[in-house]
C-alpha cells in the first residue's frame, strides 16, 4: 500500500539554532508557494532534549500520524529520527548528528543563539545523558528515511553520517557545508520524497 500524502510537517532546527534559521524559512516559503495545504510546525526547541521531545510529543499528539512527516537538521536530524520512530512516519535528515551525546559534551555551559547572540541558554551536564537516551542505533527505522549529507560538512563527519543512516535513501553531496547552503535546490526532492499534499 503506498504511503499517504503528508499533510502535517514538523521541522526541527539544530543546536544553537532557531525557527529563524535559513533552512526553516526556506521550507516555510516553499510550502506556502507549492503546498499551501500542508501544516508546518517549527517550534523553538528547549536546550533540554527531554523537554524538547516532550514539547514535540504533546504538540503532535493530535496530528494524523499516517499523514505526518519530520525534517530535521544537524541535532534536529537526530531528534527527527527519534520522533519519526515514535510516530512511525517518514523523515528527512539534513547533515544529521550521529552521536550528539559525545559531541555536545564539549559544549556544556553558557551558549549563545546563532541567530541572536544576545540570547543565551545553558547546556547542562545532564542533557548529555538525555541525548544518549534518544539514541536509536541498532534499530531499523519504522518508516522511510532520506538523508542529505554533505561531504564538505565542517562540523560532522560525512562518513559517520552515511554509515549511521545506511538504511536511508542517501543524497551524498560532493562539496557543500554543514548549513547546506544550497538547501533550496533540494526542496523539490524532499517534497517528492515526503509526498507533500
């Protein structure tokens, strides 16, 4: 049976990022122009992974899981894989974090928001364990996944990403960067993969 069309889309930003990220705004603009029936939710995620996932679960509890999908970038990609597993829905992962518990252990303490350096948040030591609790390694994805991975990513190792998400439909970019500066070029492919209504 073919997957149903996606009518509800969750977009998850990365560490120190926000709903004001370039990719989140490009996604919103693309949907408004090409898929106006799709309901997009791009929440500001709490620094605590547990609190962030609670927000997402509550915010999507009334969504029709058969018609929802998740897109996530970097740490948001890690979260997107977890959310998609819970909802058993398709996901698109953009340069997804593979082991944020390991990587973000170096960033414990006061952090600034990427889009507004005046905005501060505290990344607490217990958040590392909260990240590890969301690790799905060793589990097969509950639904279709696409991963867009840039070999030129200056933050994450593309080989590690490609290996971790080997079960996904992978688009491997020869160059690129962590921010996926050419994101707008990938939107039609993402829309097709997610069967946006």
